[in-house]
C-alpha cells in the first residue's frame, strides 16, 4: 500500500526507495512491479538501514523505538489491532501515526509522504521531538517504576 502511494512521486522526484524486510516477510513477489526500488530481505539489524534514511514508513511495534533513537522522521501504520494499543508513536514524539494500515487510504499515505518530502523543516522538527526522548535509560526507568509501585 505504501509503495502504491509513493512510488510514482518518488520516481518523478528522484527519491530512492529502499524496502527492508525481516525473516518473516513472505510477500516478496508483491514488490516485483516496483523495479526501481532496492529490497533488502532477511535483515537482522534494521537500524543499519534506518540510520541513513531521511524518512521511514514502519509498523507500530518495537521498531518505532529504534526509529526514535535514530531521530528519523517516520510515518506509522499499525499492522494489527494490538499495535493500536502502543501509544509511543504519536505526534508528541515526532511521528505521523496513520492508525491501522489496512484502513489507511492510499491518498492519505501519499499526502503524508508528500507533506514530509516537501517540508524539510517539518522533518527537522519531528527529528528534534524524537531527540527529546531519552531511550538510553529505559531499563533503569522501568526498574525505578517497578520499585515505586512495590513501595506504594
């Protein structure tokens, strides 16, 4: 769906598209019509690719934390209902969250994409919001919260 939305505009504007998949991705054949993209399959360290991106489309799972730690503007499309319960990937933290991907319209995805492609300042702002999230102390924060709950 994302490729349907952004492919032609990306070709027109000379924007390179890279698709990165994990070991569980089984729909490589669906990418064949998009011959101007680079596909990296069975990737084990996705952050190697993310760090060089200007914009990322991702699901609403753990990947959003990797995206935020790298400060890369992102459009989020939840893969399933469970991912809708994850609240980190929101505008407060620098994300455009489009909700459940299966419900997002291709035109909406295209609009979000073009608004970011055409607005460098918006991408910088999103990146700055992500930079404000201290994700390096996550374990310490969780332990502190657990101890706080126990003591109460």
